[in-house]
C-alpha cells in the first residue's frame, strides 16, 4: 500500500510504500527491516561500549539468543491483552490465528522492555553477572532501537497524534480517513487535513528525537557512573517522562479496560510511563546522594577478580622458574667443587 505523506508547513512530501520488496510472493516490510537494523546497530555499539560495564561481547550475543525471541512474543502479547476485542470473532471466541499474525501490525514497545528486563535478570543470575551493571549497558541499546524503530511507524503512517496547525504538521489521505472514522475529526477538519491546512502531530518523530537526546545523555552518564544502575534508572526516568507527554497526544493508545480517571479513559502506556518515571527519578536522586566506593562497581570488581586470577595463574610458573634456577645453581656449585679437588 502506497501513502503520500506531506508536511505542508515544511514543504516536504514523501511517497511511502510499506513493502520494501517481495521474495517468492512473500512481502518484506520496511517496518521489519528498520526494526532489525536498529537491533543490529544496538548490538554493535553495545559491544564496543561493553568494557566500561564489565560485560563481554560474548555475553551480549548469548543474551540476544534469549532476549530477542522473548521480546517478539511480549511485543505482541502486551498489545493483544489491551486490545483483546479486536481479536474476537462474531461469536465472541478468540481468533488465535489473528492473534499470532504479526503482519497486520499491533506491537507495543513496553512489552519488549518488560520482557527484556525479566530475561536479563534470569541471565545475570545464571551467569553471575551484576544485573544493574548489564542493565546500564543494555539501556544504551534500548535507546538506539527506539530511535531507529520509530521510523518504522513513519513508513506505516501510524503512531501519530491529534490534529494540529503546527508548521511541522503531517498530512495524508490515510491519516484523514483514520481521524474521521475514529471520531478524532469532523467533516470540516477532515477536509482541512486533506488540504493541508491542518495535520497531525508526528509523535513518532517526537519520541525518536526524545530518545536521541536520552542516548547522548546516558552515554555521558555511563562514562562517569558513580554506581551500578545509574544509567538504568536514568533510562526509566527519561523514557517514562517523554512517553508520558507524547502518549497523551497519540490517537492509537491502548486503554486500561475502559477504566477512567477524572472523566477520561486511562491510557495504559501513559500511566505506566508516569509511575515508572516517578519511581526511577526518586531512586536516582536517593542513590546519587549516597556515598559510593568505586571498588563496589561490578566493572572494577570484575577487573580485580581477573587480576587476582591472572596472578594466581602466574604463581606456579614463577615457582617453577625459581626451582629451575636453584637447581642450576646447585649444579654449578657441584661442578666447581669437583674441579678444586
């Protein structure tokens, strides 16, 4: 499906096709390619930065074997749970084929974040790695994935906000149709979106830009961490803060089973973002104010343990060399004595 998307206030126009190419009749979508590109870049850069957190490149690759499949399931599960009525047949039974069909869209990033945290905790426990230290590295990858992944939403012309006349407003036929069908625009506003007089907030771009700033900040924090978990808490705070205000503008939010707060339906991701941001922000301030010994950080403990292991490995070799030297000296002394006689 081809969409012509315009930004009238910026003089920009894009012709977008969700399908990148086809192989043997099977369509490969830009959304999937962009998501995979973000994942690969995240793994590559995290591998380069891993030494600062006491994590090895092999441990990153090992984690991916478990985290990626779990994230794919969780992305879909989170969305389906809060949109269950979309997957019911006319008789009320669940359409399991539709539920497990990823090709029709319907993924939620918070599902991947939650599943990744759970998988990481199990992985670190089994491998005897600090969860907080690994999480400090991992959130760099989450930022990278989200920065790039949101552009998959652009290719699908989705994850946009409500009506606006801002200079960076986004317009298309599909956007106007969506707003009218779902009650976000009346007939007059519908025509205004078609003409370009009005448009919608490109919230996919807001979130991508917000995460880009977050990546720069977390990278700088990571170079001068005071304690394990500092980057992780910053990520939860920063992402939650941004997602809270951006989610409030979106027209495709997941709602909490019809519950309302102050007369408005509760958006699941917005509520989760606010709660997590408040908790992470409070913990970050509390931990920052506490005294910290650099020796307690996992990367330094791992380095000290490795140095001790290397020293222990060299000790037998050094002892063997000393024995050989003593033996040589004894031999020379014996030879010298016999010559004097």
